[in-house]
C-alpha cells in the first residue's frame, strides 16, 4: 500500500516536476540557512570576553578588589568597564583617591574594639596601619593600580547622578574617566558582558 | 640548551604581589614577537597558579614550564611563557 503511494509520483511526469521543484526549493532554503548560520558564527566569532564591575565603596581596603580584578581581566585581553558610584567615585577622584581611609568601626575582624575605634583620630591610625601593611607586603598602591588600569585600556566610568549628589565636579576626576553616564549605560554593558560584579 | 638560556627576555617581578606579576607579564608579552620566550621571575607564591590560569585563558600565549628555585636562600617562582607563532 505504502510502496504504491511512494512509487506513484515517479510514474507520473507532472508530479515528478513538482517534486523536483520542491527539492530545489529545499536546496535554496538549506543554502539560505547555511549562510545565516555562517553569518551568525562570524558575529559571535569575536570571543573577546568582557566584564563590568560596579564599584560602590571607597575605603582603602574596598578600593582594591575592583582595581585588581579590572587590571587582571585586562591582562587576559578582556574588555573591562568599571562603573563607579557613591563612595566608589573616590577611587577616581584625583585628590580623594590619594587619601582613602579605613575604619575599624563596624569591622569586628580588626583588633580594635568599636568603643576605642570610634575615638577621634582612630581612623587615621587604622589607615596608617593598613598602609604600612600594604607597603611591607609590596602590594601595589591604589595609584599604581589605577595607572595600570588606564594603561591597559580599562574604561573607568563615574556615575553622573552620584557626582552631582556628592557635590563633586567632573574636573575632580583623573583624565580618561568617562563622566555623564548612568544606570542605563551600566546595565546595557552588563547585559552584553560575560562577567558582572558588584563591589 | 635550557629554557633559561633560550629565553628571549627575563622579567623580574620579585617582590611584586598580586595582581602585578600577571599584569607585568602581559605587558612584557605585548612587547615581544611571535615565537619569543619570556622568563618571569617572581617571589609571589600565588604566581604559580595565577600565571598558569592567565596563560590558559589568554589567546596567543602558552606556558611552557614553571619551576621553583632557591636563589640565595630566597624561593623564587620562575615561569616560561611562549608567544605563540
């Protein structure tokens, strides 16, 4: 029964033409799809990874993770953007970045009780202690890491809303810092990025 | 010929801590030509894992060898990075 049905068009010339036309149409469709596939492959062939870090903190310790990760990712050849907002802006602030501080208040891992850590002058001492450790360990300074990031093409962005909120001026930031950007810019980059981090 | 004598250039990152050994290696590699061999000498013990990870994740370079050496009582970590042809 089924054999008969399959054989039937072969015996019938007009039906054979239809089949040939169908095959031709299918071939064209396959070619078209193959082309689309190879175009898509070319588009995604750019396997450069990218990372966006949102840096929200500006204490001496917390300024490190974004800069270390950004410079290392740049060493991998990734496209890196660091979006600085709130206290994270201080990392890019030409004056304030040289004087980032650390407090033992609220940090129970530090060897100073909160009651003492909150006395006047204690933050200065804690910061001095931390700076000495950084020097002794030959850990790169924030300035060095910033220079490295700029040299390696990391895009440093400063959130416009918080620049205004903190009453900073756009000229307060290092040359090369991108200003005039907001949450939508950050999100757009994050959507396309392979790695997104909030620090 | 040992890798040490084969090296096109030596990068001294002794004393430097994370992330500088990796970052400086990358910067040194950028100044080299295809086929060149870079010797990186570090004191950061983390560089053993970090340079390995960096080389695996970076196009155009391969880690040929790594070794721990004693240099006058100081342990140094030596990495040989080849710029691929």
